[in-house]
């Protein structure tokens, strides 16, 4: 491996985007969760929903801010490290990125202030509208970013000009390219599941802590409610994610067969391919070491007839083969974590049905351990997608080596070192602070202001029917029993 400017530029972009992608994967789902919480509070007037909102909105604000900062860095790298990519594809990619700023970022920035600081300035319904618009903005942002990236995976609707630059001929084809619909659905589901896992883990931690102490502290009721909400979401969306992921894989097989071969560890072009459960791909030897396989299942997994030939990596020149090691293991990590998420949701759903979810310490421990699994699955899936596309930056059209800026190895090494040092300090500190907030639990929101005309959480009332209704904030109310 030669550490030249190209490789270092790739490592630098991979490092910065690996940090960045974690925050949108969380804030997209968390914004939607906040909208649900505030909507439930308006509909039911249950104070527990407002307390949960005020608690999680702090974490959303911190995560959103770090996501914006890390995202700005990526745009700078397009100019510093990948200027040829922008010069050659700017006629297609540029407008998509501009639309993301104009339609999504402006929407988020406009209403985020109302959402965070407008409690005493606007009424509850207008504040709820601001929260919903922020959630819509995060989804629109994902729409444009996924559209641009999907076009790089399955490019269409463009022409190559005499000077080698690419210009769009049909923007509907550019935006709605073949891989975009399934990849957008896959990413949005991943964001919602990631948020559900984090909320579930934070709730489980609080309940386990109270269980160990033998007391019910402030925030106990809210943690029970949020745990049930999180488990319900995971129970529904995790199996759906498996279906959407499979559909995305079918699109990949059709339009990027070399990536499929790398993911599945297929070196030989043949019919009746096996399913490789494990192996160590060796690009030099053009084979897998220590294979553990199920014969004849590969075609079935791809929804293909058993006698249909599936291309292996031997169908491509060595320079056109994607490096198989990362896609092979990244895919298996992603699928393995997905199966654990399905197991978590199914187990939790059974416990909810039996009204024993709060009495199962083993389930609570499992939910706590699974907290970061959504982030790990997102990172694994991103590595499968991006490394599996190599050696192309625009698949089949522009090689990665032809898109790098005319910079020296030393210049990129210095900037990469600086990024590592700054990110290690800033984002580690931010992550630790967020974890400390989560550890405090919903009780941390008790002193926050309430919307205009409403009481703050924890403020005494002469009469508070929503707090005195039997079962309102207890397990019966959570589980759909008598209220």
C-alpha cells in the first residue's frame, strides 16, 4: 500500500465522513421522535411526554450542531482534495448539493431557533409546527444527499462534454436514479432504528440503575414510556429494514455486479453460487481462505434461478476489481447486527404483550448493550457501499485516481493529522457530554421552561387531572391498559 496523495486523500475523507454520518443517522430519527413526543403531549396533555421532549431536545441540539460542523468540513474537502471530481461532475452534483442547502438546511436553520428558544415566545401549536418542520427538513436533507450519492453509484441522465465534464440532460433521471429509492428508504429506516436503539438503551440504563438501588427516582415513569416506544418502533422497523435492504441488494446486483461479487466473496463466474458465511478474501490469490459456505444458496439469496450464471470477480480485470475485504466483512457485520435488532424487537414485543418488560433485567441489559449497534451498522453499511464501488468514484465513468486534486503527499498528511487531532478532542468531548446527559435521565429536563400559557414540568398545580388520573403515567397507561 503506497501512502501517496490519493490514498491519504481517501483516508482523510473516510475519516471525516465516518464522524459526520453518525450525527445525521441520529438526528434524522431523533427529530421525528421529538415531533411525536410533542404531538402526543398536545393530544393527551400527559406531562411525561413533555418531560421526555425537553430531555431529548437538548441531546438533539448538541448532535445537530456537531453534525453541521462536521458536514461543513466535507464540503471544503471537495475543493482541497477532490477538485477534479467537482470540475468534472459539478454540472450534475453541484445543483443537488445546492438544493439540499436551499430546501433543507434553510428550513432547519429557520425553525430550529423557534424549536429550541421559542417556548416563551410562541404558542404550543406553533411550537409543534416548528418541531415538525425541523423533522421534515432533516428528511429532505437526506433526500438530496442520498440522491447525489446514489447518482455516483448508478449514474444516468447526463452527457459527457468535449472537455470531459459531465452535464445533466434530464434532472428527473439524475435525481431518481435506479439505486436512489431503495437506498433512501434504507437510510431513513436506519436513522429511525438507530434513534430507537439509543432511546431504548438510555431508558434501560435508567431502569436498571433504579432497580439496582431499589428505589423509583424521578424520571422513572418517563423511562418506562420511552422504553416501550423504542421497543415498539424496533419491533416494526427492524424486520422491514431487512426487506428493504434485500431490495437494495437486488438493485446492486443488477447495476453493480462487481460490488455484489465482492460482498458475497465470489471469485469464480458460475451458476449455482454458494452462500459464504465466512472466509478471508485474498485479492492477490484471487480466492477466499478458510471458507465456510452453504452450497447452492447464493442464487436463491439473489432471487435468481439456480442455473443462472452470476459473475465473479474473475470477470473483471484486476484493476477494475473492488477490494473485497471491507465489503465482505462490512456486509456481514451489518446483517449480523440487523438480526440482533430483530431479536431485540421481537423479545421486547413479547414482553410488552405479557406486561413483563420492566421486570426482565436480562432484556434491559440487552437493550443497553444494543444502544450503539445502530451506529455500527450504519458505518458498516457505508463502508460496503463506498468501498464496494471502487475503483470508481462515478461508477463506470470516473475513476477515483482521476478525481483527486493536484496536491502533494506531505500537504495531505499534514491536514489529515490535524483533522485526527481536532476531531479526537472536539467530538470525543461532545460525545462524552451527550452520554452524561443521557445518564442523568429525563429528570434533567424538569427545570426547563414550558411553552407560552403552559406550566413547566414539575411546577405544582392547584389541579392537575393529567397527573392524578390513575394509571396515566404508570405501566397500565404505557401498555395500553386502563387509564
